[in-house]
């Protein structure tokens, strides 16, 4: 297991490379060119700048998260070919910089969705929270209308300056079903995976977060059966999964340990974090420790260990501790604690091979 740590870059992160260096066992940063809009080609010189900076601090840049997918690709519009072409060029440039894994997601309109970014936990820390009733059975246009009437109902990702664009996108997705999304994903994979293979880069799709449809938008990377279908869409070792325990774990019916066993050789990248799911379907992110949430983190690490996992792993979102003013979910402290928990489990399983 190779430990890596997400870093948003000098201008976008409160955490420094020097700080990350002091977390035991971190060998690389997980990065992206966050200023390049989805669909555009990543310039090689910008990639090389990040590489130089990271290497100077003693890290590699083998894992990228994310090269985002342009909405036209997810919508299956004719213009997708242009964006797919740019994606291929980006893959080739990333290979030149030594990148081995590209994480991405195929969620329409939104990446991860939460209703609150700083919900207090009992211990006084705060964490990302999802309140089921805020979104359940809500038509997206109804939601936009409500937010326009009462900005307090707004959620992360729904800021006024984005609202118009969001409405436009919703309109575009009106008749896009899950099956359309599957078709559009297959089209993308059939185009991209041969390029990834030629460049020895493993593509690793991130599960949807939360792993169910919201606001009527289709979501398909949601659980074991669908991940199985995904791997068969384009059967190649270069077509893989980012196994994110927190995203999948928001649905308590997801058996993540079973997924690790079934998909082990197609998981180049693991995101490990815990969530606590309540009976009403709400969930909050917690410390990585098994007892603190409803996801069996030690069982998942054990499953990776039993499969001799040699891929990359990172702690995922953490709580905000000790008044840290960080990006939501991406502070230094709780992710560092998370890493030490993951190493503790890993080393214990390594000592006792039979466990
Ligand atoms: C949530 C995070 C995600 C992830 C992107 C990848 O679990 O890991 O924000 O970075 O969905 O594209
Ligand atoms: Mn994740």
C-alpha cells in the first residue's frame, strides 16, 4: 500500500508540502491543475511545474485527482469528441510527467454533495453533513425555485453565481436517463482506455457521492452490481475503480469488504474514510476510526491486506479540528490522524499474516 495525500496546490490549499512531509509514510501528493476548466487540455509546462515543486519537497506526483469530465461527454453531445480528444492529449502529457493513475468521476452537474460543510460533532469538531430530507424527492427545478426564494436553503455548489449555470445544466439533463449515462460512459471509455493503456496510466473512476440519484439527476457509480457492470463495459486492467469507502459507505447496504475482494485487481487507488449513517438516511463524516462511524474501516483495510494491495491509498475527507480553517474536509490534522490509523491497522495485519 502506497500512501499519498491530496494537495490542492500553493494557491488553493492551507496545508503546505512541508507539513505533509511530517506525516509518516506519505510518498506522493494527489494533485490536479484546478484552474483548468473541465474539457481543456492540461498544458505540459504547468504539469512540469507541479512536478518540480513536489519533487523538491520529496514527493512524487503519480496520482492525479481529478481530470474532470466535460458535461458534454456525460450528456453524449456531438461536441464530446473535441473534449475527449483534449482528454487524450492530457493523458499523454501526464504520462510524460510520470503519472500512473488518474481518478475521475462521472456524476452529472455536481461532484460530492453535502447540505452542510461544518456541522458540529459531539466532540466539538465539525464535519461535512448530508441531510436526506433537504434533497429527497425534490425535483431539481423545485429546488432551484426554493433557493431563489430563500437563499438560506442554498447548499455548497449552489452559490448564486453558479445557480444560473446549474439551471441550464439541469435543463440539458432533463431527458438523460441512467441508461443514457451508461452509454455515454462506455463511449468515453472505449475512446480513452486504449490511450491510457498506451501511456501506462490506469484510469480509476470515483463512486458517486452520495451513491444515489439526487434531484432527479442520474447517478450510476453507486454499488457493487453497477461497479461490476462498469468494469465489463470496457474490460481492461487500465479501466479501474477508485474504491472510496466513505462515498460507498453512505449507503449501509453497500458491502465494501466484498467489493474489495471482488474488484481487488482493478483498484489502483483507495480512498479510505468513515461516515456515520443515521436511520433517517442522514450521514456525517467522522474520524477514520472504525468505532466512530458505520463503515468497517479495519475490515476494509484487512481485505486490502489479504489481497496484497500494492496500489495507492489516501485518507479522504477529515473533520475540522482545533479550529483549523481549511478547505472543507481537507484540513491537515484529521487526515494526518487518519493516516496513522490506517498505518496502524496495516502494520498490525502485516505482523499477523493470518488475521
Ligand atoms: C469524495 C472525494 C471526491 C473526489 C472526486 C473525484 O469522496 O474523494 O471529491 O475527489 O469525486 O473525482
Ligand atoms: Mn473519495
